[in-house]
C-alpha cells in the first residue's frame, strides 16, 4: 500500500513539474520565450505590412542618407517600383512616394534566412532588397546606387528574349570602355596586366539570346580603380568622361570575361540568382567578384553579359583614393588568378544549376578568393530563393554548346533570312572620345583643321579654295545618323578618300561589302580606325542587305543614310531634309500583269518571278502583316498588282520604322529580289507615298555623261551618281573638280547659333 502511495506521489510531482515548465514557457519569466514570440509576431507584422506590394519591375538601392535627388528621380520612372535598403546610419523616418523603405527591423522581420548572415554597416545588405523584390513579383531588377541617375528612363535595355546585335570575337577579356570610345580607360576590376594589350574589336552579327545581365556604361565619373584616379585625375577635380552614346551594344560570349559592377545594371528573371553580393571581401571588391562569379555560372545556363552605350550619369564626391587602393588590392593582384581559375573550372554534368552555384562558391573559398562565410551565405540565398518560389534556371552544361554562344535561329527566322542568316563578320570602332588628362586642360581635336590639311595635301597640285574656313562658323555634322557606305566590289583602296569627304560630317560611318580580308588590307593604312560589316551583295544586285545588316547592329542613332561608294553626296544640303521620313529618289510603277521593257523585272532569278514567290511565302509567315503591306502598296501605286522600281544607290530610313524595313526587306532578300525593286517596294508597302521624301539628284547613265561629272554636278542637289573615285585619282579634270569645287563645298559653314 505504501509502495502504491509513493508511486502515485511521484507521478503527481512529475505532473506538477510539467505544468510548471509549461507555465514558465509561456510566461514572461523566460527571455528566450519572449524573443521567439516577439520574432514570430514581428515577422507576421512585417509580412502584413508589405502584403499588397507587387511589381514585376524593381529598382534596388541602399542608402544612409535621406532621399537624394537621384533616388527621387528613380522613384518617378514610369512602370518601376523602388526598394531602398537601410542600414544603421539610415534615418529611421526615411520615406518617399513609390519607394519601399526596409529598415533594419523590417529586414529582420521578413523571415529570410540570408538576413542573419549579412553584417550591418555593409553594402551587402542590398541582398535583402533583392529577395524582397523577387518575393514581390520581380521579373526584372535594376540595381544602382543613390548617386547614379539613368538618362533614358531605362528604355535602352532590351527586355525581349532575343535580339540582333554584336557578339565579341576576341579571347579571354573584353574591355567595354574601349568598345565605347575610350581605349585608354579600363573599368574597376579589369586585370591590370591586360590594360595595354592590343585586343581585337572584331565581332559577329547575328540573332542572339538577349543578355541575361545588361550593364550600361556611365558618363561623368565612371567606375574606375584607384590606380587610375591617382595617376590620371586631379585630386579635387570632378571627372567628366564621355563615352560614344551612338555605339551599339556588345554581347560577351562564354569563354570571355569582363568586369561589371552593381551600378546601372539590369538583371532579367533567369539571372536574378546572380544578384547575391559576397560579404567576406572588401567593399571595393565585393561586386566585382560577384560579377566574375556570375559570368562563369551564366555559361552553365546558356546566358551571358551585355554592355550598352552610356545611359546614366554619375557624380562622385572626392575622397581618399589611397584608402580605395588599399581596399582594391585583390583587384590588382588576384584578378588574373581568378580569371584563370574560372576559365578552367568545370561543374559536373549531372549537377543541377543551383548545385553548380553552390559548388563554385565553395571552390572559390577553397582557392582563397573569399571565405567560408560566403559559402554559407550562398546556401542560405538559394534556400530563400526556393522558398519564395524563384524558378531555378535549366542547366545547359558548357560542353554541350557547340559554339561559344548559340545564335537564335529557329525555323521561322531561317525561313525568312536565307541570304542574311549567316553570321556577318564585323569590325567596329566607336567614335573616339577625349580622354581625361591629369595636369592640363582637355584639348579638343581640331577636326576642321585636320580635314583642311588633309584636303590641301590631297590637292597639292590642283587649286584648292581652303580660305573659306572661319573659326566663327561651324560645319554641319550628323552625329545622330549612321552613314552606311556600300561597296558592290572590294575596291577598298578608296577608303581614304571617302573618309576625307565624309568623316568630318558623320562621326559614325559603317562600310559594308564583300571580302573582309581585302578591307583589312587597306584599312590598316588609314590614320584612324574604321568600322566594317562583311556582306555578300551579289556584285550590287542585293546591296539592300548592307542596309538591313547595319540596322541590326543596333547603333543608337535616329536614322540610317545608305549610299553606294560611287554616290557623291552633297552633305551641305542634308540638314534641310526631314530626318523623320523615308528618303528615296523618284520611282516608277510596274504591274505584274503587264509586260515591261525593264530587263531586271523580266530576269527570272531576281525579278517578277522572285517577287511573286516572296508574296506566296508570306502567307505562311504573318498573313495579316503582309495583307496590310499589300494594301498600302496598292494605295501608293494605284494598282492592285503594282510594284515599284527605282534607282537605289541612296536611301534613308528613320529609326522609328527600322523594324518594319528590316522585316520586309529580309523577306524579299530571301528570294534574291533585285535591290531596285526591293527598296522602293518595301518603302511603298509601309508608308504613304506622299510621306516619302523624294531626293533631287542626278544619275549619269551610259551615254558618256559619267565622264564629265564636273559638267553635270549641281550643288543644290542631294547626290550625283555614279562618281568612280578611282578615276578621280587618275584623271586631271575630275581631280580638279574635286579640289576646286566639291571638297571646298563640303567645308561650307553656317553661322553658329
């Protein structure tokens, strides 16, 4: 009996102790209880606070200041929402319309595992903003700093899945500053041992997957390392660096590295995983190491990085560049080792993409590029991405890609572009910009005086009226127009004379024609670099292909002026023309149902039969689009079966309709339609004919007139064709005309406003 009582008493004691523990667990007596409850309640509170916030386009910045003018500007960009990540020094009452401010309390209350691995007073806290944006609908994230202002409202970046453009053909490294007209500059993180290397600027033009990460270069005080600032910048001066804002974007392929930072950078959805900023490096290294890490991983998903012309401006405050240099030591002494390591690194084919992300982070730690803390951070980051529903990119192992970067050539595109679907070889040189100088004021290039000297030298045995130059006057230039000079045959010995005529007026000139090897042989003797795209123009029968290829390069210009190398343009009259309209010469109407004496239309391989074949094929592409095209064509020709033909040695296309011109011109070119049918017919199919400007000019046919260009030249016209420049060099009367009449007129000046 006593045994049973003792047993019951023991059970009662145990029950009492359990009740006491339960009571204490939920009472205010245990600190750990209070903390866990408070954290859970805080997480619920923060989650509810932002529950209705959604956007598919987010801008992420971090700041320690009240709203700066640049953040206010970002907040007003249509279609974008801004998340501002605070830190210990950020004012707690920070707020601004269209901005979500994440205080430190908010950040810890969001429930991300990554947050606990981010130190305070660190640039890496930006990572919380990335996760917040992704969790709240981000399909695209633009990251920048609070002293950086986009100039184009972020419209220059490309959001479509594919794009026409230039793919860099060099090896190992790409310097974006060189590509955009500053060959003596380099971005922070570029290997110093390679700054002076003579790297190629050769490219391939094709239809590519749009770069998953896109960075625009920045005018003003761009991101350069302390070595540059200590040696090529006055200590207390503001840099005002400019890049060529007309240059086309450049895509960096797998196998090639280029540093990019966390300013003015756009990430498409399939690269949002790449936003993670490491925490165990110095501030001046973290985003650069992130960029190299991300580039190598992009190769495992068939992605790459693209650089875009300047679309932002930055103004930095002067500070200790010696301190920056100390923080940047790894950039100076470890970048080459990092590039070599990443080039050799491989991820097993059996691994998923996120497995590769974790593996590379681990391998970089083992190779002392960062520490174990970033390996743990990467794992937490991926867990958070999975938790918030981010879709892991599909793995495309590097070894399974036959080319460096596969062009997007699906069946539809192949069907449209038989003649132009092959990769075009391109040599591109931007309009060179004035570099920053250390101790003397910047000296602007005297293009006018240089041109006068060159012309005078060319005309040393002939009368040349160079006295028209007056420093109070200015020459008309067309920096917003791309001049496309087409060679039907590889007569590239005329390059120097063409540069003499046109380069002072057109900072952006693209030469086009066959036989790049022949072009290279002559171009190397010029005093400046020139750009070229190799296109088979069929001895001039299909020279429209030069126009379409030039437009696909994506120069940031307002229009495209296309001329034959034997078309003499009176540049002094161009400023009077409407640059928002198509330009062409007078055209004639033909009918498919009626005979014509024009032999090109009757030629089976390039005329009527090819045109009809193109129309039949159009029915399986985009019938509605072609029906609209044919309705406009019938309206303009006043014939149901009307077709236009016109001499097509000069034409102009404004940017606003270039995509339509490319689409239809590519289609007709697939069927080898003759240029003098293709260009006028396409123009008449996409625009009302009364809106197409008809250029006055003179054509010299085969009746002996072309031997007397000085007689038929009219300074009030727009052009004269043909003028064979090779004969100008040889025949005295033509050279005398050039030196005494034409060249001086190209220097005709108008009063400065």
